[in-house]
């Protein structure tokens, strides 16, 4: 029993060290850490498409200059909601946090 408990504890600790990857689309962070703040987001014209969700574009920093990456449509997923990616201020710089699909929360009234 102790060996099983130790193995489960090790798996739990190892799992906590891995970023939350399930239910993510093929998004990848283009910049790990940049000192300059990204420019203001661009306005995008979005046309409603039944069965799809609009994923807004964002600024990337593949080198020394900012580049706009336009938005795209993602097919809706039942029971899921899309959480947009974002630039977060951390320390003296900014970090891109990927967006992705998450399970839709439910409310149970008893």
C-alpha cells in the first residue's frame, strides 16, 4: 500500500509540474518573454458564422519587431468555451499566455 501511495504521490507531483495542455488547440507561444509592451490590439471585422467561434488576432514578437497575427475562426465544440490568449505583465516584461478550449462550467442548484 505504501508503494502505491508513493507512486501516486510522484505522479501527482509530476502532473502539477506540466502545464495544462488538455483541451487546447494547436496554439503555441511565439514569444516566451519580452521587455517591451505589445502595441494596442487591432480592430478586426468579424462576420457571424454559425457553428464557429472567432479567435481574435494578437501581436507576436518573432524577432526584434512586433508583427500582427490576424484572427481566425475555430469550429465550435459542444460543452466547451474558448478562452482568448493574452499578454500578461510579469516582472519587468510581458509573457504570452496561450488561449484554448476549456470545459464549460455548470451550476447545480439543489
